[in-house]
C-alpha cells in the first residue's frame, strides 16, 4: 500500500494565529511536525478553522482541554488526534519565538 504524503516546507509558526501560515488539513488523515535544529519554539498551540481563509479558533479536545504540545528542536511530533476532522489548521509558537516548521501530511 502506498500512502500519499505532502511536505510543506518553510511553514511559519508565528506567535499569533494571524502571523502563522495555514495548513490545508481537510483531505489528510494525520501528519507529523518536524522541528529543525536551531528553532526556539517550545510550545505549539493549535488553532482550527472550518475552511482555508476561515475564522481560526483555539482548538480544544473532547474534554475541553486546549490542544497544545510541548516540543523541542531536532524532534518530530505527531499532529494531535483531536485535530482530525479540521479543514484548516494553524500552529502557533510559544510567545516571542516564531519558528519555521516542516510538516508532513498523510492521506
């Protein structure tokens, strides 16, 4: 079985949702966030929208807990399962630390 994968390079994770790039997540079933060396991001807070260019809202899981991840450079992290079903995503970096992320999406 061959799975379709798409890598978005030079993805900007800004310190606000407005400063972060959109991730077209709708047609995908998951993905991985790769934190390159020398990036200073330590926390990612996820935002979701009903469509690309839509209104981004802070994402929460089924228990009402904000979808955040503690991350570190030179590591790769699965996109949280609570985000599956989102049409568009934004990954917002910890305050004061805009970063470039590599995201691989899989169908």
